[in-house]
């Protein structure tokens, strides 16, 4: 394709009717393509959104009374992150949110998932609240609502106050209580603007990677027994927070966002489907499983033996406090086959040649976005599900014409969303989808090396440029349909 692609022809390529495209102006100024109703459309009211997290986008690490977190400590420790990158500035969202919210509105987003930095509210994790932090999230959520965008707030996306880590972090059971106090407090203070809350993001990640492999903050390798115990404290934190929020913000809809192992049958045949259903239950037993069922499975406890966590019946009751929805973060498939063993399945790791996106871990298995919601539904029947994250990293070079032709991300999103469409069509109660991510941002230990945005960010100038995938997403939202 030699011809220069204007933003108009972008829309044309993506299938917009030419008549709906004005002759001048950029894509963000275009009249939206009308909804279509056809075989690939989504139910009316389907919530299309984007997702981000505080430490990955906000910057302003020492402003507004924010206290230090484990990610400040970790990222400033030599050798821990790519290139020594930190979230000190990130996307400068703390200062730029008014323009970024306008940008979201231009995309047609119905909703936005963001996270609240615990240490902006309680700089030391507990103690006296910080009014400047509360005010920031009030302004942000008021701005979202004024632009017709429904806020979905995550209360913990990995940035644990350093003061709590100094007392043992998630290894200390008191951290669960501290989280519930913070959650109840902030949910009450923001109840005028925040009606949808996720307690935690990916308990599986911040426990296993923070304290197991040590690739993420706080960078520890505590061993199996301590890991099982601190994971119990983390699910307890979720449950105690649900109770605290019910008391302070009784009208809020509550859930959590979890990257459950997305078990996928190696072949769509009855015996492998049954195996994947069991694997969904067992591979997620200490996370979503105990939260939605109120117990650890026999298999999980037997496997750990003497390393199993200490817990009480009262803990299990708190952990399984009823929630309104489950948020499912989906990136990669975990293939499973039937096996003639005690549990009925084995995992099938990807061969070395398996295709992946720029991040080596990010194998491409679009059917994960069908099977994860379906198998969560079949195991635990949550009332509603949201896809709270889905997206990918790409090389994202800016072309000489200033555009970013991330055709690989377009391919990835189109195929994953097609599989979500199948789940919705078959009656799995998925009510919305949050694309990770709105902006290129601080990708944790990978620093700024791995871009996940549908919007390109020049980190020197903070200039935002919608990528080809962003144009695709805008069209999907406007039509409420895949094309
Ligand atoms: C999500 O985690 C996070 O919620 C989000 O903050 C993040 O930006 C996004 O995904 C993209 O990564 O480097 O080999 O140790 C997804 C689950 C768990 C996948 C950690 C990457 C690290 C693998 N992630 N994992 S490795």
C-alpha cells in the first residue's frame, strides 16, 4: 500500500460508510457510525470501556501528599526493571486527566476502569486520610461523568503502601484489615460519583509474582508455605473489603478483577471440555474459586499438605461475601487435555513455536476469551461478568506519515472480541469489555519497553496518537458490533 492514509481513509478501511465521514477534521471529530444490528452485534447497552491502573499512568509520585509504595521502592532499586524505568512520570495522567477524558469521549467509550492509589488516600496505608488524594479521585470521577463515561474503580492494583510492606505486606494478616478499612472509607467518600467497584486486581499476579518469582515488587521469593498463607490474606482482604463497602456505600455494585488461568480444551471435544472445566476450578482454587464457592478444594489442600494455609470457617464466610459481578482479565490461553489421572486433566504447555505478541509470555489464543467466561459460568454461576482486561503489546513503530499501523494488535483484538461475541451469543452474562489499555503506559518490570495502548504515547512530549487499533475500537463501539 503506497498511498498515504489519511484518518478518513483509515475509517474507510475499517468499513465505515463513506457518507458518515465528514470531509474535514480528524477521526475524533467524526460523526459516529450508526449502530448496526446484525449477526456480529452486541446486546444493547453493552459497556465498552478501557482500563488503566494508578501506578502505570498517573506519575506525580511525590505530589498531592501521596505516600511511597512498594513499586516506588522496587522500580528505584537498580536492576529490577527494564532500563531502570520507574512510574515517577508515566503518562502524567495525574495532571493530564482532563484532556485524556475528552480523548476517551472522542473514542465513544461508555465506561472507564481506573485504579485508586491506596497511598494517595492513606499515605502510610492506615492512619490519617489525605484530603488532596480524595479530591483528585473526586475530580477525576466527576469529569468522567460529565463526559458521559461511567467510572469503574479498582481499589488495589498492586501499589501497596511501603509502610505496610515494612510490617510484612501481605504476609501480615493485618494488611487485610487495613485494606478493608481503606476500601470502606474511600467507597463511602466517593459514593456520589463511583457506583461500580472492584476490590483488587489480579490477586494471582501480585502474590505469585511479588512473593513467588520475585519479578515484581516487593521482589521476594518466600517459598510455597508462606505464599499460600499470604494468598489467603489477600482473598480475605477482598472479602473484608466487600463487607466494609456494603456498609459505607450500600448502593455500589461490587466485584473484583482476576486473571484466572484461562483453561481452554486442546480440542473442542466433550472429554477435553470436561477436563478444562475441572482445570478452571482447580487452577484457580485459591483465588476466584474460594471467593465464589467459600471453600478451598480438597485437591488444593491435599496438594499443599503441610504447606496449606491456616484459616477459619469465619475467614471463608468473609472471603465468599456475595458480590455483584466477576471481572475477568484475559490475555493468554492455558491449554488442557483430558487425562486418566486422579484429577482428570493435565496442562499442555505451549510449544516453543507458539505465536506470541511482543511480550514473550503473551501467547495468542483468541478462544481464551470464549472459554474463560464460559467455564467460570459453568463452575460458579456469577450473576454478571465483565472482561476487565484484554489487550496486547506490539512493536508500534510510528510510520513516516505519523500513523501507527499496529495491524498485529488489530488482528489480536478482532479475534479475541469475536470469541467474546460467541460467549455472549450463547448466553454467558458478559455485560462489558475493558480494553487494556487506553494509553501506552508503565508496564511494570518491563518499564516503557512494552506498549499495550490503543493510543501511542511519546514519553518525551506526552503527545497521544490514536493507533490503527484505536480506530478499530472506535468503530466497534459506534456500531456496537464487530465487523
Ligand atoms: C495485567 O496482568 C495487569 O493487570 C496489568 O497491570 C498489565 O499491564 C497487563 O496485564 C499487561 O501485562 O514477565 O514472565 O514474569 C496480566 C497478567 C501477569 C502477565 C504477570 C505477565 C509476567 C510474566 N500478567 N506476567 S513474566
